[in-house]
C-alpha cells in the first residue's frame, strides 16, 4: 500500500513582511462551538441555529483580508454566516447568542449578513475592514461593502458568527497588499499557537486584573464632578491619557476608553453617561 503524501506547507512567518499566523480564539467562543485543526476550524452543534460566535485569536490590521472556507452547511435552519469586526477584545466581550443584533447594537461592533447562496459547502469567502471604515465581503459570487461605525485607526478583532445553515468553517489565513507585493500569514498548523514565555503572559494577566479593579474602583468611589484632566490614564496608570470622553474629561488612554465605554458607559471621574470619545492633541 502506497503511503499518502503529506501536504507540503510553506512557512512564511519568519519573512520580513509576513503577517502573523491567524486562527480562531481558543478561549472565547459560543457554547455550541468546537475548535479543531490547531484552531483553524470551528464547528457549531446543529441542535441550535445560534450560540456560534467566534473571534480571531489576534487583532487584525486594516486592509488585512481574512479568508474562510465554508466546510459544512445544515438544512434545518434558515439564514447563514455573519461576518464583522470589533474594537473590543474577545476577553472583554460577554457572549450573547447572536452577533446581530445582540452585539451590533453597540457602535464598537459591526457585522453583516452573508447571503445563503454564498455560504455553500466548499465556498471561499474573504472579508476585511477598509481604510474608510467600510466592511467588505468578497466571494466568487461578487463583492458586498457596507459602511460601519468602526475607526480603522483603532485595534480590531475579526468576528465570525456561525449562524443558521453554516455549521463549520476553516480559517485559510490572511493576506494584505502592500506597495508592490502581497504579505501573507503562515498557513502551517505548527505555527498557529501564540508563542511567548509563561512569565510574560502571567504579568500581562496580572496587569489586566489590576486595570479592571482600578476601573471598578473609579466608578464606585469617585464622585468629584469637577475633577481636573489627567496626564496619565486614571484606569491603568501606565499609558498617557490621550482620549477625550464626551463629558469633556481627558482622563483615559485608547484601550481604556473603549473598556470604559463598553463595560460601564459612564465617565470614571464624573460618572456622566458617555456618548462618544475621541483623541485630542496635547
């Protein structure tokens, strides 16, 4: 019996202009989602049409095109895949049953419905966030774009909702056109898992817990409505306060502004409801 040859996969993760390997987030996923193939494939239990939310395992770049292949479609449900992006890191997202409308009610989340006729088994779909803030989806059946409320200059994570008939998809990698060439992510399964020493990861985890505690304390204890603007972020105490909340206080950094907006919706200094936030010049 002739041994079947293994598929040769070229590693590109060590080239100068390559993109980091990309897979689905291993810890944040809908309750009916199962990961396989080193985090590249996600499947949804067909007992329900929802609870199939997944995210990219790392932030994606503006203009970075993510490529998916639909592996399996059920026949018991109507509707199909939902694709989009979010400014909120997956770890900070409380997962609802559906991306639309449960998450897209917030301006920090954006997703579009992929038509059923595109989501056939074997179909390949490409989606990206453009520099003008539009979300673009491309398949063999054409291209669809839709304007979003997302800011292309902020970090974003991809959001994939296995909804309705779509029950399994595989992440084929990503690519991004540069000046005269195209950068690609590494497709090798051995490079899917994120690397880094345990000590560094533990420090990041502790820092995240400290930031959340500070965030809660400011909302519970600070009642000074006339508090002055701050040079450093009042939440993490590590980054410069370079964002202005809608109440007028310049007191948080980029990432903490998004956390305050999504987790509390009020200013950590004066506790007024927030409508928007934007960078300002020192």
